C-alpha cells in the first residue's frame, strides 16, 4: 500500500474514533452496567488525583469526599472516551513507526545485498586481472616474428627506422591510419 494511502487510513481511523467516543459518553448515561463502570473509574481517578495533589503540595492527609453520581458518570465517560481516542491515536502512531522500520530494514538489506554483490564482482575482476597479468608476463614474442612496421629488441622496446628506441607502452602517433615516420621500418 502506498505511503499516502496508509496515512489517509490512519487519519480516517482517528477521525472515526471521535464519534465513537461520543457514543461511549451517551451509553454511559443510558446503560446501567456501563454507568456503574464509569462511576467506579471516575471515583478511583478522583481519589488518585486528590491524593497526588495533597502529596505534591505537602498537605497532611485528609479524607477525600466521593463525587456525586451525575458528576462521576460524566467524568468516567469523559475519561473512557478520551482514553479510547488516545489508544486509537497511539495505535496509529505505533503502526506507522513499525511500518517505517520495516521499510528501512528492507532498504538496508537491499543495500547490503548490493554491496555484497559488488564486492564479489570486484574480487572476481581482481582474480581475472591477476590471471591476465600473469598471462601477459609469460608471453614472449616469437623469434621468427618480423613486424611490417615496428621492430622490437629483447627488452621489448620498439626500434624505429632511425634507430631511436621507444618503450612499448608509449602510444605511437598515427596520422590518417598510417604509422608516423618514426614508426615505419627501413623496408618502406
């Protein structure tokens, strides 16, 4: 699935979670079992909140009055609906993070595979180059070989018709496909 589609899907799920949270609030007022659950949640949160305030403000402990039923239902329903929205948003963030990690892991594995392949190719080329180097070093010019344009001495230097010596690695100047004056032998 494309990146944009995933992001739109998570946004859609987040937006749908808000009406579901409103349904949770409405059901807390109408359903008896859910109403008792909301009251219990709200009373526990109220007790925890007031206890924490007293400890932080360093007040002496005192008895905490419970919330009335209407306020407890409202606070409990609000807490549950906000918790639902938070859980949906957290799930969307965790899903996106997990998806990005998988994508990055796949990219890293692909790069590692490419590097390994390139290293293997480099090693293979090194071996081929070494083999070719050995073959070139072992090559000897036949004794009866007499080139038409160049003459070579035993130290693999080209001897021109004028007696000048050039190393084999030096390029010979060609004009119009013909060897220059130095590269021509005495026979021409």
